[in-house]
């Protein structure tokens, strides 16, 4: 099963954003982003709010279940 840090990295890659750019959008230093993606540390709610605004499916990152707006409607 994918972990929080795996899903966070997966979402960043899906958006085509470098760690440095992602960190800037999230209001943290690049080193913090590296720590979040490696599981060394975990972000706060403000970080999650900012990455959601950048297009990240935060529900997926936290739970492993895609949010409704990211699912295919058929």
C-alpha cells in the first residue's frame, strides 16, 4: 500500500512540478518538501491547504482514496 509520502510525491509528479517549485507553492523550504516525501516529517494543515490550491488531491494524499472532483464521471 502506498504511504502518505508516496502519494504526496505521486501527486507532485502528476502535476509536473519540481520539489523546489512545489515547496515554493506550499510556503516551505525545499528541504521540508524532501522531508515530507521521504516520511521524515509530516506537514501541517496550512501546507495541505496551499497544495490543494495548487491542484493536489489532498484527500488522496491523506487517505489513499481519490476525491470526487478527481474521479472520472461516466
